[in-house]
C-alpha cells in the first residue's frame, strides 16, 4: 500500500541565522508569523552545507508539535547588493547569467582571510573565490572538497568566481 502524497505549502523568506556546527537555523517568512526551523539535512538535500544570514529562500514547510519547519529547499536567491557592502573588496560585480555554470571543487577556503581557491572539473589551474561573492550568493563559507557550481570571470590576476551556487545547479543549467 502506497502512502498518500502530501503537498506541503511553500514559503518565501529570509535566513535569520544558520549555524552549520549546531546543524540548524531559522528563516523569517516574508508574510510574517513564527520563525521557520531550517535543519542542516534539509539544506544538504539541496546541495549546500550552510547558508548566509540575510539570504532569500523559498522552502516547503510543515507544521509539527514543535513549530513550523522547512522540509525542502525549493530555491535560494542570491542577496541583492547591499549598501553596507559598498566598501567591500570586490565592489559591485555584474553577473552575466548567460555564462555557463561550471562544476568545481573547493581546493581551500579561509574564512578569516576572506578568500580561497576552486578547481574546475577537468581543467588545470585555480580559480579565485572571494568572501564577498560567497555572501552575495548565500554561502557563509566553503569547506575543502565541497562541490559547487560557479560562473567565471576574468581579472588582471586570472580567473575568478563571480557567482557560486549549489553543485546541482550546474546539472539544471
């Protein structure tokens, strides 16, 4: 006997906070109401290990005895340019969404230094990734070996990531 399929409503909201070490965080719904619990496993099912504060998300929710919780991430929206970021190292970067998403792995990333390097699948050389790009794309940091999708740009010093998304995003592009 098959279980009946239960449709869960989707909600747009903003990440209030998320702690990857504790394995959860909360989303504030754009329509108000109580905070929505976001468990790390739900985020991992979407292809990300963490998400930055202030990132827009659409999630499917379910009401439980302990409150409302996200059961599926539908989408993560990159942060809009924030005036507080105007003094950032990278400045405002225009992302050409016609550029292909490329599968990549994190070589290393140092949150304190605010940058790291990626390797594009099947290519030689490193790709620079800056913390400002990660924050704009909803990532608080990256872990060595983590798989992501990136759109690339060029600078005087070489290739750099101008957009970072979940690994699965490259499959959909």
